[in-house]
């Protein structure tokens, strides 16, 4: 599974952008982008949304989640209601 840093770099390069250009697009400096790509730091939720927007992808895709493996968990109510009825 790819890290978010690898995904950010892959998507940035696919657009032909430098770290400077991506930083300008979302309002951070290029050193911040490099830190994310090298997994020294992690983008906060607002920057994740901005990255998904500029890369035209979903947050799940940006974070490396495989949509075919996402399962919904049974709610606690559904799990335990049989014990109370």
C-alpha cells in the first residue's frame, strides 16, 4: 500500500508540477510539500481537501484506501439490540 506521501508525489508529477507549483495551488510553501512527500509531516484535514480538489480525486483515493475493501461496520445498536429485545 502506498503512503500518502507517495500518492501526493505521484499525483503532483502526473500533473507535471513542481513542489513550488503545488504549494502555490494550495497555499503552502514547497518545503511543506516535500515534508509530506517524505512523510516527515502529514497534511491536516483542510489541506487534504485542497489536495483532493487540485488532484481531482477523492479523499479515500488520496489516502490510499481501496474502495473495494471498504466495509461498513455494524452499528453498536444493531450489534447489541438482540440482547435487549
